[in-house]
C-alpha cells in the first residue's frame, strides 16, 4: 500500500512539470531582457527586480528538472527527443545556478570581470531555457507545431494525391493497389497531424503507437483500438467521435478531427485498414515510383554479370548474416522455413514468402525486420542484438543493387558460389618464344606470352648495382659490400648474374639465416612468447634452420611437420592456452587451421566456428580435418555451442586419400603426411610456388597468398612452375634460381600510388613490385653498415654451437636479427608476435616506425655508437662520406649530395653531426626499399 501511495504521489508530481516549467522559462527570459537595459549602468533601478527574477528562475528550474525527471520515468514519453530535452533542461538548471552564484559574488565584491561573467552566463541561460522549452513543446505538440501554421507548410503531412472518397464508397469492387496506397496515405496524414504527438515515436500514451503498422494493430494497454473491417467496434473510431469535452476524446489536445477526416478513417477500417508494407508510400512520389518500378527490369544478378565490387558486397552481407542470422536461419535450423546461407533458399524466402525483393529494400521483409524496434515481436535478430547502422546500411545497399549473389549449384544444398582452384597438377605446354624479345628462361616464355596477349611492351631491365642489391637482399637478406659491388662490376662473364645467384644460394648459413624469418612467421615459431614457459608450446628452430640450410626437399619438409619428431612437433602442437578456450582454438583445431593455411592457402578459421561465408567450406569439413590431429572424436560446436554431432576424420579433398577413424593419432598423422604430399596434390605445390614468387617479386601470382582459390594473374605460369617444382624433386633453391635469373625478375620495379590496386583483380603484371625491407633486413643493414644493433647476449639460437657467433673467420661480424627474440623495436618494424600464422607482412610505412626512428633506443643507440666509431676511423671527411654512401646505397654520392653532407658535417665533424648524417641516409627510400 505504501509503495502504491508513493507511486501515485510521484506520478502526480511528475504531472506538475508542465506547470512548473513555465516559471523558469518566463522569469529567466524576462531577467535577460531587463539586463539588456542595464548594460550601461549595472546599478540601475531595475537591478532589484532582475535579481529577484534570477533567484526565482534558479529555484523553479531545479524544481522543474526534478518534476520532469519524474514525468519521464513514470509517463509515456520516450525516444531521442526526450533524452535531448532532459539534458538541455539539466544544463539550463546548472547554468541558472552558476548565474545566481555569480550574482552572489557581485553582491560581495563588484568587479568588471564578475559582472561580465554574470551577464554572459545569464544570456547563455536564457538561450538554453529557450531551446529546452522548444524541445519540450515538440514532445507534447509535435515537431511542426509552430511551423505547420506557416503558409508554405500548411499542406505538410497531406499527400498530394487525387483521392475521391465518394467515388470509392460507390465502387463495390475491392480497392486497387494504388487506391490502397492513396487511402493509407490519407489516413497517415491524419494521424501525423492529429495523433503522433501522443501516439508516435516520441510518446506512447496509453501504450499506443499509430505510426507503425504492427503497433497500431496491436493496440495499447487496454487492447486493440482497430478492429479490421468493423469501424463501429473500433475503439479508435469511438474516441475520435466523442464530444470535445469528454475525458477520453481523441485527440486529447488541439483541434478535433473534421467530419471528412473521420469518414476517411472509418472507410479505411471498413476496407480492412490496408497498410502497405512500404511505410513511405504516403506520398504520390512513392506511388509513381512503384508504378515505374513495375515496368523496370529487375537487376541482373547472374554470376557471370557480377562485378568484383558486387562479389565483395555479397561477402560483407554474408558475414553479417553469418554472425547474426545463421543460428536461426542456417543449415542447422530453419526458423519459419527461412534459410539465409544459400542463394536459392534466401531468395525463395520462408513460410510467409520472399524476404528479399532485389532492388527494393522498402519491400523486403528482411530489411523491415532488421530496422524494427528491439522490443518488436518481429525484430531480427531475435536475440535483441540490433545490427549496427553500418551493417544495416550494407544490407540495404546490397538489396538496392539487386542482392548480387553468385550462383549456387541450383536447388541443391551443396554450394559452388565461390571460385575453387583446381586440385590436380597441370603441365601446360610452353608457348613458342616468338616476337622481338628473345627469351630462354621458362618464366620469361610465359611472361612473354602474357605480355603479347595484353599488348604490353617488355619494360627495361635494372642495372648491375640494383640487380646485385636485389638478389643479395632477396636471397641472403644482406646488403652487398663495396667489394662485392666492385667485383660484380668488373665481372665480364656473359652469364655473371646467374653465376652470382648460384653463389649466393650456396652460402648455406647466410641463406638459412635469411629464410628462417619467413618460415618462423609462417610456422609461428619463436624464441619466447605465450606457451613456452608452461610447456604448452615447443620450439622447432634447430630443426627448421637445418632443414633450410640443407635445402630439405619440400615434400619431406612438409611430411616432417605433419608427422613430426620431437624436434619438429611444435607446429602441429600449436599453443595450449591456459584456462578455458573457445572450441575453435583447441590444439586440434589450431592444427587444422594452420596446416590448411600454410600448406594449402586455405582459410578454415571461419569454418571452424560456423559454415564459412567467404568460401564453400563447412563446419563439418573443419571438424573432420581437426579429428586427424585428435586422439578422440571432437564434438562439433557451432559458435562455441555443442551440437551433439560428430564426424569421422577425413582429408579436405577425398581425392587425396582417406584417414582411418580407428587409427591412433600417430597413425592418422602419418596417413595425412603421405596423402598431403602426393604429387597429385597440385594445390600444395602451387601454394609454395606462389609464396616464393611473392617473396621475390613483391606480389604473388595469386593474392592474397592465403587465398589460393583466387584467380592468378597468369594461371599457366603458376601451374607450370608448380609442376616443374615437383619434377625437380621439390627443390626450393632451384625454384628461387629460376625466378632470380629470369629477365622477368630483372625488370625495373613498379609502384602503386593506391595500395588497394596491388590486390585488385584488375592487377596487371609489368615488373617486380617495390618492397620495403623487412624488420630483419633493415636491422641487419644497419648492423652491417653502421654498428651492430644486437649483441651476442641477445642471441636466442646459435646455429654455430661452440663457435663464437661473431667469429670473423666463419660468420658475419654482427648478430643476425632473425636469431633474436621479438622486441618493441622489431615489432614496430613489422615482425609479428607469431602466436598466429603470418605469411605476409605489411610493407607500408606507419607512424609507429616513424616514432621508433625518432626516439627508439635500439636504432638511435646503434647509429650513435656507429658515429663514434666512424669519427675515430676516418680523419678525412670526404673519404668518410664516400665510404658510407658506398656501404649504404652501393654508390658514391653525387656532387650535390657530397656538398650537402660536407656542409652538414662542418669543419670538425663531431659524433652528433655524423649521427645525423647516418640518420638522414638510412631513412631514404633508396636505402629502405628494394628496387
């Protein structure tokens, strides 16, 4: 009883808000107006009255805010406009309080500053109270309460439709679609002008809303107000026909409905209250649009006519549907007969018909449902997690563009919507090397054919200096020394470039130290990090280094990783995370994801949680492959929720062989290793060929390199290289040799102003893509040219065992950065943390790198120590400049560069000046970029 008494009393106080709110509005504005008359004389006779008004304004503003809050809590108001009114009212009360405090300060000590501050605050309060009052008026009287009386707005809300009620009443035939739209438009105009201010989006008096079909037909707290086909039993008609002084008459405020308007509403209800699904059909423009759309050809959504932008948009939409809709409308569950994970089923719709009308989002039930209020019974998704405005916008754009969706193989469940690369190997016949360009290298023969078909003229080749720098960095990760450059320049052998490539490949340790970085990234092998301390992760560095150094055949390399020894088990073992992990991150699922990504260029990560929306791989496929690495069968979890289903272990392609469901996990791994490396697995060898090509050329034949189902820029070249790779006994060095000695590799490098063009399907090959040095290449270059960045005590793996690493008789005179643990310096330059597979690095410069070069300890300490050493070593300034240019850039400085450097160093170069010179040169694109 006490609670009820308290409730009605609070509600009563809330209803006093419209009464109390007029006091602060009026007295504060009056005070501000009167203050204008005292600007020349603060001590005017009006001062006493102004002060009284300010004090009254403060008190009533505070009371009004409290009562307003009670009204908003217990009343029928809601929406963003209410929130805005709340905040502006609160701000007004605070401003009024500040004004009164300043007034109090003036009474104690009058200063010009205090008077100025007081007046500013008073005028600002007057503006604020005006805004708050206007918003409050919009809540109670509607947003156009004032402006609707203006001559040019008198017809606002009335549809400009030729509507003849008399004729329609005489016609006994059912209403046409156009007449339904026109009638509904008239009714909505009446509701808009007379009802929405109490029963619209900002206020639901009595729980009733009349601006949305579902709410209007549902009714309010006392039940339905519209009985379809029976106006005499409809509460709405009873209310709008009550006497004006009746307490339940509608509208409760303002003018009563005209007889003509009442007749229209009655007729509308008698005809079943037609309400077109498109709520915007209240204007003749919409009627005309519907007419025109009826004669317009539907958007063409055939697969062969879809653009790359259409396909990308479709992928985004399927991502949205997968994360928000598949749980109720997917393969496992088809609520109301609707399935959204395949084109045929999605466009077919559910039990109530189609939910997607291509080209017409306003007529699409799917779009209507995702834009409904969260508390609506038809709202989608049903878990009340509303889609973001961005996602809703993407879905709308997709429907507007005709709901583009690649064809799925007819009505069957098996989808073929995505391009799937051929599995089997292919040995295309080399084309004839015709034309003006004489080529012998098979790579060049294929590229020559590619150029001819696209009418591309062979670009020029790079000079010896750039070529030598390129092969040194690409093959062993180091800069050529001035002595190397001089010897290469003096080498007159016709095939000297091929000879030098072979010599670099034969430098086993330097080669291994460089390519160790690539494979550490791909196999997520590191020296420190998550899992190593607890034993949940194993290091494979020694096995990996020796495999690279000895050029282990690639098929054997893969087999030893899939069916590992203790030395190579770290890749399959993955990371055993502590605590509870998502079902898609168990060590078995990690193995499935990593093996498919690294060796097959295939993303199973999406499919390990739900059916993939970026490929045709299903949840069952991912779990079947993960079971190869599991001691017992894994229960399928969809989005981390158990389904109670299990699948037997199997290969991702049945053509590659079978896996016994009864075998031990060791035997299953052995079967996997044998099946995976069969020569018939063309995908395995295309993937590694594409990765090596991307490392050498800056861009893969297929991009991204982890999506091997994408179309290569030259399918024949990719297929031939992969087939040749198997015929050459899976020799990685021979593959590198063939690429590095080709005229194609020796072409001038190219760059793109827009990085997005690099991965575009419209990409055309014209030469090697310029690439920035990796973190390791850049660091080793600094160590070689200036001063070692890392010391012996930072080594995490020493391949030379008992020998001192920097023994000049055996190894480079500095610690190679591929052998040190990751740190903030290497991270800023792009080394990944290696907790996940990383098969490529971003080659674009970023802010973090700029900060590291400016303030980073490692980098700046190295060039500082180098400057001190060079200061001692070189007494001749020009000799020092020439030597540094030769070591850093492989050339002597131009006259202009020499003069600038000479001036920068000054007459007596100190360490700081030398350090600045080093800094300026190593940050040049010529130093950092492989041209």
